[in-house]
């Protein structure tokens, strides 16, 4: 009798599980370990170009800048200066003059990573500043995403006209070369994440 009971219970469990709707196998953040959280953030980052207009707190801005400055740089030169724009009028002006920057779309602020030409390496190594600033920019984008904010890298350097335009708009001297403009804010859109993994772009040397 006991055996039959156990058998019935087991069958009931199987039937119940078969009837359950297909469960989403993505984990909730609380169930993830550190590695999974970091990889998930990298895989789900997406460019956000529309914002609610909500301001960022000083703490949020500092967190973004700390993430940016944690980036690697050649010989650890850290040849950068980050210009933080919170002035609404200036953001609007930048967006109207340079629509590609998305600053017209109500970001809470814009951060402009600039290469500081007085801090670069010499000779052929000078242009490593572009790599250094790119690493900082990606760190900042990932931090924004991890904080529930949206952001997008909008290109300035190496377009000479854009560099000049941004230097003029921000009153920068020519030693500061803006790599890009990153509007950051509370997302007003949720763009789909693009699937980019492509075996064809890999070559193994074993
Ligand atoms: C060097 C560079 C320049 C970019 N310039 C612009 C830009 O001027 N305006 C813009 O809206 N997005 C710009 N983007 C964002 C790309 O369009 C975006 O990263 C790409 O479409 C992939 O989409 P994802 O970031 O959502 O994965 C730029 C990205 C990079 C890396």
C-alpha cells in the first residue's frame, strides 16, 4: 500500500511538471553569482538614445566617472579629462547643432571623455590615447547599464570638424581632444539587445 502511494505521488509530480508552462530559464539577479552578473551586464548592454529628462545625482555621476577611470591605459598614463555637462541649455544646444550626439533627447547629463595631449606617450605611442579613452568609454557605458541608466557612445574623434565643433561648444583648449559624447539618463526606450556573437569572426590558432 505504501509503495502504491509513493508511486501515485511520483506520477502526480511528473504530470504537474509536464503541464507547467515553459519557464523562462533566465535567472533573477539575486540568484546570480558575481561572474554571471558581470557577464549578463556585458551581454545585455544596448545603446539608449531617448531619455526621460530626469537628472542624475552627484553620486551616480561619480560612480560613472569612477568606472571610466578604472579602465586600463597604456603604461597607466591615464591621459584623460572627463567633461561633465549637466546644464540643460548647453545639452540642448549641443543636440541641436550635432543631432548625432542625441543630447537633444533629454539625457540627465552628458559626459565627454577627452584625450589630454599633455599627458600622452611620445612618438608613435602617442595615439594610444585613443585606445585608453575607448576603454574608459566602454567602462562608463557598462556602468550606466549596470546602474539601470541608459547611454550611447556618439563619435567625435577622428572627425576633425566634430572635434573642433565640440571644443568650441565646450570652450576646451586644443590640448583636450574629445573622443566622443556620451549622453546618459533614465531610459525612455528599451531597445532590443543585438545578437553579435559570430563564429565567422573568430580564428583559432591551436
Ligand atoms: C565609435 C562609435 C561611434 C558611434 N557614433 C554614434 C553616433 O554618432 N550616434 C549614435 O546614435 N550612435 C553612435 N554609436 C553607437 C552605435 O551605433 C552602436 O553601438 C551600434 O549600433 C551597436 O548597437 P549597441 O550599442 O546597441 O549594441 C557609435 C558607436 C561607436 C563605437
